[in-house]
């Protein structure tokens, strides 16, 4: 049951421990204060600094797939948007997986759960995916109506620590012995503004989607910092491709920060990348019609700021939301006069600041 626990998701070197030690810590509340604060505030920066562990084994010296040195005998399932205490979901898992369900606990966000499944040793990554796909297809028809079940068959997938005093642990679980070949073709919806690109491959994890989209993006735009344009523009474009490729905002932000660094001004670059990726994802939401004109920032947010830099940050966020809302109105052939006046006012305010 050996695993590696890392200080946070960006760390490449961790400490050897066991899944049972981690599960007992989740159950007894070792990280209760950290997790409770995140569940209350939903501040993603807090979560990014949570310790995390690789469920399926030990990866040394770093946590890349090729560095798997010892298998734990388990894989994890991500079950999100669960209403209630999860008892109904646990009953379904126990019934469908029989004795292969090893553990079940509330995720760090508080509105989802993680399930650990006992599996036999696998020979390679493809073998692991066949086992995962068999479990996925067995469970998905039973639970799709009560939770969101993401398809994430990553051998080296990280799992954040959590807190759940009702953590379920079945010490005498048995191997899930079934396998099933995953789908063989996936088409990624890349930008309409670019030439159409179709990618054919096996069922994709987020990391695989990321790698494929980046490789195609580089083939069109050139490598990071090599095409004469600004690095910010390059990141903005990549983030828009990743959004359209179905890679989550959180995953894209973390990977871009890891893969593309600016050591000369690391702190500033970190903030700028986060803004670039967030703005690209918002822009695509407008283009795709999925943008919901809910007010995320208000004038009250500005009044609560304690210094000029915080005020400037909030005004910029407010302007971005107003611009998105204007584009939404244009798309739906609605009057934009009032929102244009607001944008003009806040631009004057930012110039004054």
C-alpha cells in the first residue's frame, strides 16, 4: 500500500508513506482546519497548497508515469456534485463493486467523494486503463443520475488530502479482475478561428488532452517565446485552445505554471499567468454561449479593499466581467448602452488610480 505524499501539487519530491496512514489521517482530522477553511471560502489558492498523494503507487524520483517503482494495488475514482451525506452512493458502489471497494471518503471540497478500488498489479499504462475502463463502465449507468463521474484513468494521478470523520475503510477488499478496452477515437473541439484539427486517440485523461492540445498549438504558433510575440499572448492563445479541448481551468493553470516559467520575476509571472488563463476561459464561455451573466464582482467589493493595489485588482476584474456581459448582450441582440457607460466609467476610474 505504499504511496508518496507531497507538500503540494507542484512539489516533485515527496515522502514515503502508506494509504492506510493517509486514510487514518483523513478520518481523524489531521488536516481538518485547512480543509474546513477551504470548504468555507472555496479559495482555490488554499487547495493548491494542500498536501497530495499518488494513490496507485510510488513514483521516484519524480511523479511522472515512467517513474513508477512500486504499485500500491489501488486506483481512485473522482465522484463530484453529490447531494447529501453520500450514503446512497456508498451503497451503490458496494453493490456494483462487491468486495473490491477499499475506501470511500469526502473530497477536500466537501461536495464530492473519492473511492479507492483494489486492483491487481498491471503490466503497463494501457493495462491500467483497461482495468479503469471496466470499473467506469460498470458504475457509470448506476451513478450518473446522482453524481458527476469524471473519466480520469491516470496512473500517477494525485489525490488531495481531505477530512471526513465517516471515512469508510474495508481492510479485506479483493481485486477487481475485469478489464475492458477503452474507446479508440476522440475528437477535440478546437477553436473555430483556427484551422480545424481532429485528434484520434484512445480515451483521454486531462493530462493527455493537455499534451495533445499543446503539441498541436506549438505546431501552429511555434514554441513558447520563440515566435517574436509576447509570452502573455502565447499563454492566452494556449489557454483558449485548452479550454476548447475540454481541459479544466484548474488543471490548465497548474500545468502552464509548471511548464512555462519566468525565473527572473517568478511571483509576478505567476499572477499574470493566472489572469491570462482565467481571461481566456471567460472569453470562450462568451463565444460558446455558456457565459451566465451573473455578477461576480460588484462595487461593494471595491469598497471592501484595504489598499490601492487591491482596489485596482477589483476594478480590473469588474471591467472584465462587464466586457463579457456586453458581449453576451450583443450575441443575444440586446441593448448595450447602459453596460457601455459602466465600462467607460470603470476605465476612467482605473486610469485615475
